[in-house]
């Protein structure tokens, strides 16, 4: 994967399972809290409010996730500051809840991070909008050279391009002929939670598959297994457990789940209507094709009948011509017979016996 060199130096080595991933903990309570060993999670890890609350509450987890996504060592991640925090537990609505998390990395690079559960079929345009909006950050008096690098990373619970499924994909502005990079200050990445089996060796070396499995987890048993080889995930699980004990946070998470169910119900209804309309359209098109085929058959039969009629007309004309010829011959014979009768009458009138002639 190509690194954006303008905001962070190249990485010398990936985060291995055997490496100590977790910096010294700033919250001493973290050491005393342990999540349950079994049972279902009270809130799915794909809940976007829980996702935001987790990363906002625990900066170590935020750094760990970003390091894996950007292929950075902990030493290269000096600071990661969420610049659009929300008041955790405060009542929010779909209109007021900020889905994307804006992070300032090392006081220099802008990262827009978002977890998207339901496919609203607008992610490409939406991610471009976020990317361009954050890139246009010049203040009065600034020069264009001072524009900060901007990254847009979407963690999606659906496949963006079904015809080309990938686990982790990165997109940049490239020359269409020789694929040379136009600028290293813009980049969009997509982590597909539904395609973990497509994770490459590089993805696994940076433990992206473990993070994806974390967000896909539905039980504490899964988190226990994942936490065995990743201290960041262990701390994430502990933080999630504490967040779920906060009634206000849990209620907001549950409200988001209700929102998902409503949106999913609407989406499925729209999909059913679209499928019914598509089936009806296909049926109408099939009927139209059948009618066209019938019309073509009728046209062919009409053309055949016209050809037969033309043949019959030609035969009738021929018969008429033959009849006229026969009538002419009959008339000629009648004229000849009349002449013979006249001749016989003349001979008889002059005393001759016509039989003697």
C-alpha cells in the first residue's frame, strides 16, 4: 500500500502479534476492569454510537485502530485528537447525531473516520463529499502549500463494489496512463467488515482482520479470543463493558439500534417494492416481446397471404386471358360456320347439292 509521506514518515515494521502494542495506560481504572468471559454483548459492536463512544472515551484504542489502518507503529502516532466530540449520554436524534469522527493526527493530518452499518447506496459520493469538505481548510492568509493532508476511512458493514469484493482497499488520485500519483494529500480507504476472508498477509500483519472481527463480534467469548493477542482490543473490550454499564450511553446505543431497525425496515420495504416493480417491468417487457413476436408472425402471415393473393390474382388474370382467347376462337369458329352456312345456302339456291361439292 502506498503511504502518504507528506504527513507521516514511512513505517519500518508492522505491528506483529508478538509486539507490545499498548502504550502505558493513562486511566488506572482500566487495569481494574475486566469484561465478562461469556455471554452475548448487550450492544452490537457495529453500533455507530458505541463506536464513537469507544473511540472518544479511550484515546489509546483510537490510536491503536488508526495505527493498524494507516500501517503505523505506535511511535509514529504522537497525538490523535477528536475535533468534533459529542457529549456521551446526551440525547441525540438522527439529525443531530454526528456520524463521522474527525481526528487530527500529530497536529497536522485530518482523518475522517466513520462506521457505516446500512448500505444507503451513497457511500462513494458521501465519502468524496467528506474528503473534499475537510480538504478545503485554508484560513485567510494561508497558502495552498499549507493545506493539510486529508484521509477518509470508512468501516463498512457491507460490500461497496459487489463485483470486486475486497477486505481493505485504498484509493488515490492517479494518472490514468502511467498510474503516477497526482498528490499524496488525498486518500480514501474502505475496510469491509463482511469480507474478512479476503484479508491479505499485509492486512493480517497489521491486525486489520482482528479489528474487523472486533466490530463484527456479538459475544464476550469472541472478544476474549481477540484480546489474547492484541492489547488494544483487550482495552477496547474493557471500555465497551464500562460504557454498557452507563445507562445513558446504553439508552442512546439502543436508540441507534431502533433507528437501524427502522432504516433497515424501510430499506427492505423499498427493496421489495423495487423488486416487485422490476418483476412487473420484466413481465411487461416479456409481454411486449411476446406481442412483438405475435405481431411479427401476423405480419409474416399477412405477407404470405398477400403473396398467395398476388399469385391467385396472377392465375386469375392468366385464366381470364385464356378464357378471352377461347372466346375469340369460338367467335372465329362461329364466323367460319356462318360463312359455311351462307355458302351452302347459295349452292342450294343455284341448284347444286352441297353434298356433291
